C-alpha cells in the first residue's frame, strides 16, 4: 500500500498520461502522499497527534534536507565560477 504513490509517479511520467502542466501538479501531490506514508508506516509518527519530540524530529529533518538541497548547487556554482 505504501509504495503505490511511488509507482503512480513513475507511471504518470513513463506513460505520459497527462499533459505537462497536469504532470507537474500531480507529482508533488504524489510526493506528499509518499512522505505521509513513510511518516506513518515506517517512522511510526502519527501526524494527527504530534508530540513535541515528533515535531522537532520533523523540523530538524526538514532543515537538514533543505541545507543539503540548497547547499549543493551553491557549492557547485561557486566551484564552476572559480574555474572559469
């Protein structure tokens, strides 16, 4: 059950079910469904009654992920600009 949004995302892209705009809207929705499934079934975090520890865990994970995702292009661009 928890892998279904992931398979749907691959199917939407691979088979070209929707046009480009609808696909770009559908994929983030499926992404959020996959994240919710991981929180509930793998991490055992109930999103309806968040405790303070669970909230801090989610916020810290989001912060680290944001730093890694935004920091990598920044570092690569800086290296590229120094080489040119």
